[in-house]
C-alpha cells in the first residue's frame, strides 16, 4: 500500500490569495523530504512549500500565477513509505523590515491511502528535537538584504550550490530581480561558452560581477544607450587596462620658446587653412624620443617573449568625437614638417568628428598622444593603446614661476603624462624618455620643424 499525501498551503499568517511564482517540480519527479515544491510570493515576502516526505510527485494542483491561501492543495505526492504524521516544513522568508515575520507553524498534510481517503486531523506540533519539519529557511526578501545577498529561493540557492555557481554573479530575471533556475542555467551556459579574456600571459580574470542597483529607487533616472563606438572602444580600453601593467610618468616641459615660435607661425598656418596647436610640436618631439628610445616604438609579439621593433613612425592621435573616442593615425611623421603635420591633424580630426574614418585610418600606430590641453587639467593617466607599449597624455600649459637659480621667471609649463607598459619599459627608461621629450620641446630651434 502506498500513501498519497496532499500538500497544502500551510498557515502563512495574515496573507491570502498569494501568487504562485515558481513551480519547482514536475509530475513524475522524485522528491526528497523537505524539497521545495512551489514558491509563493506576497507583496511583503516569499516562501516555499516543501514536501514533508520523500516520494514521487503524482499531481500538481496549482499552476504559475494561481493565487492560493492557507489550506489550498498544492500537490499530491506518493510517499516512498508509510507516512508518519509530520509537519510540512513551510519555509517562510524574511518579510520587509516593516512587516511582521511570517513564522507560524504550517498546516499538516492530508494523507490519502490509495483506494481510500483518510483525512488526518490537523497536527501543529511545537518544534522539538524529534520534529521532522525543517526550521524556517530565510530567503532574501524583496527588501534590501542587509547582507547584500542575492535574491533567490532556498531551492535555487541549493541548486546553485550543487553546481558551484556563485549567485552574486547571476542576474535575476524574475520580478524584483529574483533569481530563478533559468537564470542559473543561463549563467552556466554563458560561462561555458565565454572565450577567456585575451589577456597577455594567459591571465583570465575571475572578478565578482558589478553590483546590480535599481537606481530609480533613489530618484528619477533615464536610460541612454552607449554609442557603437563607445561599446567597441570600451571593451578594448578595458582589455588594455586590465591586461597591461600601466605606470604613468609625469613630467613637464618649459614651452615658453616653443609657444613664441608657434604664435609667430600661426598666421601662416591659418592662411593655409588649419590651426597650429602645441600638438604638432609634441608629435615632432615624440618621433625624436622614439628614435632615441626604440623600445617605446615596439610591440610584444604573440608569444610575449619578443619585442617587435618598428622602423617607421606612425603616431595615433586620440580624438574626442560626439560618438566617442577614436584614434586615427598620422603616418610617417618623421618625414613631415610641422605645417604638413598640422594640415593632416586638422583633416583627420575633422574626418573623425564626421564619423568618416575607415579602419585603415586607425591602423598601424606606433605610439599615441592623447591631448586634453585644449580643455584643461594638470595630469591624467592615459590608457595604452595595445599593441603599442606607451602613450603620451598632455594637459593644459600654464604660466608658472620657475626658479632660474637667481629669481623666479614666468615660464609656460606643459604637463606631460607618459603611461608605459612596465613589462617592456623600465621606470628609469620612462623617466629618460619623458625628460628627453621635455628637453626637445624646450629646444625649438633644434626640433627640425
Ligand atoms: N595647453 C594649452 N592650450 C592648448 C593645449 C595645451 N596643451 N593644447 C591645445 N591648446 C589650445 C589650442 O592651441 C587651441 O587654442 P586656440 O583655439 O586659441 O587656437 C585650443 O586649445 C583648442 O585646441 P584643439 O583641441 O582644437 O586642438 P589640438 O590640436 O590641441 O587637439 C584634438 C586636437 C583632435 C586632439 C583635440 O581636439 C581632441 O579631440 N582632444 C581630446 C582627446 C581626448 O579625448 N583624449 C582623451 C582620451 S583618453 O580618455
């Protein structure tokens, strides 16, 4: 003879007409005693109704979104053995802090012996050492969990635990961000199909997911999608930031003489249809520094064991466009004078702002310059544009009192921030490179403009 046990919604306090938000088993499933069968969710809290006995699910008497109250039948289980009168372990969960905890003892199951139906009187035993019912298993309520724990039912927690999934990394798709079984499955699939981060040296970063925050809880918000360029460049910037050990060397150049020269030649440039800004002098000085320190004009090969030294001098220029950051390349800068460079810089930055750059325009760079001098600032950390090994950041020049050994002189000082790949370049060489660059900018007559 087999016992069939009708599982009913236990006493759940003041709640009624609570929606069934999750059905955790199917007809024919074997279940363990205390395995959760369905999840109910009121406005305030979530709870699971577990099986009081081990057996096979013969009937499900509720469907998703059905509304149930205390005493409603949820399922029928054919028990593995004869059933002792036990208390089903309803598993109430933490309610919102303002609401009273729902931890009343649950109702008993109704026992049906095949061929005849026998109603057991309701038994609500007080918890004791021999009580087979489980103590309430708290689940994170929709209220903010003080522990910051992910919002998931005990069954999902158990499921995740069995599979070794850290629920903090799983995004919940159910109401209120609750994590359901499909979310765990989707997460596992994404991990299995993900290609490891292409970090140099075979490093794969295993970082916790960023916290998921519902910002509208704190005030008005609106959603603005990232531009296509932001998405593409964002992933490259991220890769470069995490896979290259960056160090930034800061220095400054006295560009008083250079500025005098630039201003004297600005009119000529304007007549030719472009602007003569400090940036072209920086391109010139960078080429000289790359010639003097060839490891800066290099890339690591795929194995990471060799440097590829380049004999050409193509300089990438970071351009701020309404669609996002792009880095077009000016080729053969060693073969161009300052006016040619100014003309090309004007053309290529206009092309970038018009969104007309081709992939070729952005390929083949040896070293990049990111100039924020037209905007302001005193220094920053530019991110290396891999496979390059260094990048020069330029901030706004400032008239400063510089001690000449006898008195302070008003000098125009230009801040330089050189980020370099520390796997390839030592700090001492970076300091030498930055100093050389500064001295080049200070010697405008020797710049071969
Ligand atoms: N110090 C003081 N003034 C400077 C300067 C500096 N370092 N650099 C430029 N200026 C001046 C210029 O001389 C120009 O002055 P005038 O209008 O009086 O002629 C003004 O600032 C504006 O210059 P510009 O920005 O138009 O020209 P540029 O050649 O310096 O730069 C470009 C061109 C395309 C690089 C720049 O417009 C740009 O997009 N910069 C942003 C780059 C960026 O976003 N980098 C960050 C990337 S990493 O996050």
